[in-house]
C-alpha cells in the first residue's frame, strides 16, 4: 500500500517529530474524564448526568487516541457517544424528571453498590501495584494499523493455514461482554413490558 | 375524553403513583397560532408518544357574531357580510344568501343573471380548491404546489376584480340578480382562463397524484365511512369521497345548474387521497360547467323585479347551495320588516370540522395536520 | 316553487312592525290548521297544510301534537315538545331522514314559550327536506338528539352557547364559540348588539372594553 | 519563514501526517472560513433555486439579485434578541447549538479535498467521520429537551430515533464501499479517507460503478440515508414546520438559532463529502485512467477557470438585462463589480493552470494541481447540494412511522444484501 497510508504511530516515530501525546494532553483528558465522571453520579438531573457521561466517554476516546489506538477511539465515539448515549437520552427524556429528581437517592441497595465500588477499587490498586506485568505484551501491537485482519487477529488469534480462525486469548472476555449486552436487552424488555 | 371544562389551558398532567419508568400521556396544544391550523383553530391533542388518543377542537377565536349582525342590518346591508364568512369562497356565500332571500320574497333572478352567477361561482370553486390544494400540500410538506396554485388562482381573482372591483370578498351578487353587467371581454377572459388552467391542473397532478410519498401520506389517512359521514352531517367533497354521490347542484338544482351537463365524482375509501382526487376532478368538472355556461349565456336583463327596499313577507325559509366546502345553508325568519328576524347560517366547515376527532383517532400527529387540511376548513366560516 | 315574480306588497298588516312580530309563522300555525281552501294567494304566501303519506301516518298516531305545514314549497312539522324525541327518532329510523342538516333556535321574547327550536332534516334516499319545530319556555330543557344524529353535538352546543337552551343528555354541553366563562346568550333578542361581558373582557383581556 | 511555507507547499502529505502543526492550524482556519462561506453561498443558492422551482424570484432587493441577502440575514440574526425561555434548562439550552456545530465542523478535519489537501489523514478516517457526525444528533436531542416545551421534545425524540435508525443502513452501505478498497494484491483495505480515494484510483474505477449495480445500490442507500441524517426534506421530521411548528429549535432565536442552521448546512456538506469520497472518486477528475495523456491533464486543468468564466458571462448577461431605470443604477454597478471579480478569479485560475503546466518550478505545478483537486471535489459536492434543494422543492414529507419503515424494512435489508453480495463477488473476482 501507499506508504502515506501508514499509521500515525509509524510516521510520527519515523519523522522524528515530537509525539502528539504530551503529558499535558493526558492530564487534561484524564482530569476531564474524572470530573465529568463525578458529575455523572452527582447530578440530580438525569439529562445532565447523561451529558456528563458523554463528555467522559469522549475524553476516554481521547485517551485511546493517545495510546495510538485510533480504531478503539473511533468505535468508542461511534458506538457509545453516538449510538448508545442517544438512546440513553431518548429514554431519559421520556421520564418525568421532576419526579425523578425528588426520588430518594440512597436506597436500600447502597451496601451492594459500596461493595462493588470497593472491589473495583481493589482491582485498580492491584493493577497499579503490579503494573505492566498484568498485561500481555501483545496489547501494544494492537492498534498499529486499522486493517481488519489485524483486528480479527487480535480477537481470534492468527488465521490458521486452512483459513480457520483459532480461538484467541480474548475470546472469553469478548463473549462475556456480549452476555452483558444480552442481560441488558432482557432487562429493557422486562422494564418496558408491563406484562410478560 | 374529558378535559376540565374551564381550565383547558392547564396542560399539567396528574401523575398518580406509577412505576418509576412509566411514561404518561402527553397533551399538546396545537394552535391557535400554528402553521397548519389554517387560521386560528386550536386543537388539543392527547398523545401517546405520537399516537393520537383524542382531540378537542377549541374554536371561536374568529367569532364575530355574524348572525347577530344580520338581525340588526337590512337584507341589503347584510349582503357584504356573508362574504366574510368563507372568505375563500365569497362568491358562493353571496349566491346562497341572495338566493335564500329571493326565495323568501318569491322572486327569481333572470336567466342571464343566473348564468353569470354560475360562472362566477364555479370560478370561485376552482379558486377555493386551488387554495385548499396549495395549503394541504404544504401541510404535508410539499412546498411547491402552493406557489403553482396561487399563481393560477391569481387569474381567477383578476377576472373577479375586473367584474366587480374586488378580488376576495367580492360582493358580486345582489338580491334579485347581479348588480353589474359583464364587462367587455368577460367571455373571452373566461374562455382564456379555461384553456389556461386545464394544463395547470395536470401540472398539480404530475407533482402529487402518483408521488409515492404523497400516496403514503394520504392513503388510509383520516378514513371516514359513508355511514359515519352521514351521521356527522359531513357534506361536500368529504362526503363524496366516502362514496355518497350527493351534490346539491344535482340533487336540488339551484341557479342554472339544471341546464348543465356535469358529473359528480365520488371516492371509494373515504381517505385523504380520495378527497384529494375528488376535488381534483371537481375542478375539471367546474371547468366543464363554466365552458357550457359561457357558451350558452343568454341575453337579457340581469336584475329581477325587486323593490328598492327589500321587505320579504312574514315567513321562514331554508335554502342551501353546494359551496366548495359542502352544504352552505341559510335559514331566514322574516317578520315582514326590512331586517331579518333571525338569520341562521349553516356553515359546512363548522359541521365538517366535527368529524376531525373520529378521523384522527389512532393516527399520528402528522396525520392530524393532513386531516385538518383535507377537511378544507375556513375558520372565518367555522367561527362566523 | 312559485315562479311568478311578485312585488311583495307589505304583507300581513298587523304584524308589520318588528318587535311584536313574535306571533309569526310558527305561532300563526295553530290558527292555520283550519285548513282553508288551497293556496289562496293574497298579499304574501301563507303556510298551508302539508299533506303526504308521511304526515297522515304520524297525524293518526300523535293527533294534535303535530302540525304539518308547507310554506313556499318547504315542509315543516310543528311538534309539541313532549313528542320531540319520538318524532325525531321515527323520522330517522322509519322515514330515512338520516342527515341532520342543522339545529337552531329562534327567540320570541314576547311569547310565553320564548324559543322555537328548529331541526332541519334531509333524507338522502327521498331527496327531501323537512323542518321540525317545537316551542319551549325560557329555562326549560329539551332532549338532546346526539344519540340520533352524531352531528347534533356541536350544533346543540352552539344553540346552548347562543340561546342558553339546555339539551338533556348531551355528552358535553358547554360553550363552543364564546369563551367558557362568558355570561349571557348573545342571540337572544334582549341581548344588545353592542352588549358584552365586560367583566370577562376586563379579567381575561386586561382591557377596559372590547369596543 | 517563507522557506518554511514554501517547503510545505511542495510536500506530498497532509499537514497532520507531516506533524506540521502550523500548517494544520492554517488548514483548520482555511476550512472553517471556506465552509462558512460555502454555507453562506448555499443559503443564497437555496433561496434562489427554490424560488425558481416555485415560479418566484426569491431575494431580489438586498444587493443585485439578492446577493447580499445572506449577509443581511446574518446581521439580522446576530442583532436579534436572544431569548431563553424562563422554564428552559439554561445551561443545556445554551450548550446545545454548540454541540451540533462542533460535531459538524470537526468532521472536516479528515475530509480530503486532495491527496494532501486535508488537515489530517487518520487511518480511521471514515470511522471518525461517521462517529463525529453522529454526535450532531446530540445537539438536536439536547436542544429539544432543554427547551422544556412539547413541540421541541417531540422533534428531538423523532430526530434521535431517526438518526439511530438511518445510521445503521448508512454504516452498512459505507462498509460495502470499504470492502471494495480491499480488492487489491495485498488484500488489505483501508478506512483512511485518502486511502479510499487512492484505492479507487488504483482500481481504475469509481466505486459507484464497481460491480455494477452493487456499488450503485450502496451509493443510493447512502444518498437516501444521508438526507435523513441531516434532517432535510423529505425526511425533515425533526423540524417539520407544519406539524411541530419548528421542531427542536422552536424556542431558539437569533444567533443561537443561526448556529443550528450553520450546523445543518455544514453537516449537509460533510455527508456529501463522504459520499463523494466513497463512491465518486473524491478529488479525481473524470476519466483519470482513460484520458491520461498530458494533453488531457491540461484540458481538465482549464475547467476551474472556464467554470468561473462561465459564471462571469452569466453575470454579465444579468448586468445587461437589468432594467434601464436609474433606480437600478447601483444594483447594476454592483453586479458588474461582482462579474468583474468572478472574471478576475477566472483569469487567475487560467493563468495558474497554464503556468503550472509550463513552469518547471515544482511549486506552481503543485499549486495548480491542488486547485484541480479541490475544484473537482467541490463540484461533486455541489451536485449533492443542488439535489438537496431539488428534493426539498419536489417531495412531501414522510410521516414518522413511514420513515422508520423505509429505514428498517427497506434500506437495512438492501444494504445488508449489498454488503454480502459485494463480499462474495469480491472473493470470486480476486
């Protein structure tokens, strides 16, 4: 292919220019993500929360870009910010906001939420402590090019000699994610159907 | 459906204890200032999402008390007022009124006057249908027909202006006949108009009749069955589109209509598309009538033998004509004086508008607009 | 219809003026059933009895509560108020008067029963019109015909709005053309042409007067 | 500094790729100014073209033939009172038009007006475009909600449902075009906007004609979906003026309202650019492979100048046809000046085309080439812009459920079918 079509990483490295990913960008995006993330859970108005969530998602997309993962960033924008959040807003707009904002905010399942938050925190701390050792090196090779074959390779491993895909190492995670979506769909059906 | 009687502007909804994510009905207030309500109609819509659960028309924003005015004016003085009811078809209003008073006085207009009346009334019917088509298409989102119809309607208004000096509220007829003899070149103008407008009607049809979106927007929209239409007293093209072949020009001919050969188009489904087709054919039939009338217009006086002071004998009369919108009736009670004791107008738009509710139930918001357009209401006549 | 062109000589002398004209065709009707010899044509046309199979049938059924007349070729029935629901229903069900053209009223303030309520009916199969009239007193109500013709809904609301005549059994009897809170019924003869509900205008429009 | 400028002019990659932040910034500014100008022109052209469809004249008073009308409009909108309803959600109401505008303009960073005439050549270009342009709907939805009024809310609901539905068909149509980029020796396709055009160049065919009629059907689906995406007639549910008064922007006025309009027109140009890039060969002139002799290159490079020459001629005819009354004197002079301006541009373009060919200087040749690229790209986009106007003048508006039905039951299955058949044919051919 045309050399001009090489990925941003290569050209940036080859041309010897300073990479775009300066610490400033990182701190700005990370700060934005955290701040808007906080806004998501503190705003009483659901639409404000949703808007803040969009900002979070966009700043995370920016972080992906800084990791030279433009494909993931693009998918993040198109799927989450563009698609899912529009549906979110669609639903939220139909809810009676005044009523919702008067709801009691901390209800009886807060201990569960606290436990989940603590578990997540523990995960992050352990990741931070153990550092890179937790992650396989392959991860870094992922976003170098956008071509579909490599993405397939990432998900399903190398293409076998007979044209069959062997099961890659991320398949389990991938399938669990789809299970999550299935649960979400079922939940939506149960919530909207008054009688099943 | 019931709205609180005196508090109809209060659109707040009670939210009883419903589940957290439950949605409730939306009440929106369409009009009186709304681009598609043809004036000052106000429709309160009860919606489930976009689906219409019920409507209520709030009318009267243009009420001027025409019937009260009639009781305080002489018959002659009241004549111009009728033009202000259905201002889109002022000539028809005048014809109905003049004929009603003539009937009450037991006089008849001379043949030439009757022919002039037919020509002008039919021209007016075309103008009214053109205005209807333009605005109806605009409501459905087609901008262009509006300008085409207004361009061609202009030619009719020019003829009116040359005949009586007014374009819209013409006051063209007098009790007993017509005040003005036709101007020189009237017949030529009318004939020119006939050859001018026939291809223009084809042009409107090219834009709409087979247009897929137009078909989708109008077919099976606002369906009203013949039985419902009769029960609701709906008349005019709306009734005919439901399959009832009834037109006062044929059923109980007035003016000179019994002398002309024309057809009454009817529809089969009673939907918006049929009403569109019926009106399109009616325009062409009007052209036929005008052609016959202008070719056969007799010589003679244009004013019948009526006294200077109109003083009908004691009695009462109901006379109705086929206005572009439907049956336009005048019920006049005379006490023998120069002023009507009671004058009741039976407005077609008012009665037709009543059918809006059953026509739009279960349809979408966009259809409400289409149905208001297809009913062809003029608020000046609804509210009087 | 009489095609002869008439110069209407000042008609029935005594009722020549405006106000006392209350005793007009309808009121004059009770006098008419004397059934004088066919259309004598004096100064102006007068109502003559209307004879037809339809009339005969109901005449025999209801007797004097019913007074069928013809004026200028237009037929009408003056009906006693108590017979109204029956007659209207029979006219629709048996005589195919399936289209209620109009419902309206006329106010005669001098009369004891102040209001004429008029139904104008039309039959598609017979291509024929008939008017049904009845007299009611001020404040009296009259059975609604909404169950007979759906179109009566708005027409009766308008009569209520303009004359204050109440229709029993109407599903939603409220003002239609005038605002809900308006006082007075403008088409009554005692309501002046310049008269209006000042209070309503001041409260709702915030102006001194609508004139 | 001049060296810096000159050295870039000769380069063959986009500023983003070269990491040249100065030129990237310049490009951003040029594109922002260019798009704004295009929107202004579009505003005038739409009014005039629509008027002529409808047997009227359109703006005639402000400037000769209403040429200054857009500026008068802009001035009026800027000076108008900016009303925020008392019950509206102030902040969200304020931010909504900006979201739409931002989304519409961000898209332009990856639109390739030429092989190096783009801000950046992202390797996920088309994905980025689709993603960012899909953010535009957020502005509409949020505006509808923040107005705290029923008509805008319904408009917003319609709009969000419509966008989400049509994005699916649109995305699948795009994928079928991207699939075609992989029909080469290496078997790898690309998402880069520039790469897509280059793939068409290598394969020697615009994708609209590839595997006829597969490419054409994909293009048609995209062409339909993009009207829905930009909320234009006959899919202008969200602002259906006869039903929802003005839909999502009912409560907006003045500058904020004009931002919505700016965003709408910018989005129109953006989606047209996607269509041009994916199916119509982007910046390529017609028949680049068939008529590839240098003489043909030269002839085609005269086109920009000739176009302006034609416009000049039309304008001069307009000057000559002006009524002779003294009342029209200023208008006549104005139009003549405008014609002279057009003529000057035409002359300049012709000189550059001729000089660029004969000049041995690399710079001028590159410059002349760049003008060609931009010209052909803009010309193709302009065709779409005209179609947008034409649709608006011709068709009634779809009803909401019909719109959804068309999206899900017609466009989606067809686009899936096209995708599958394209894949099969592609495998069979290669």
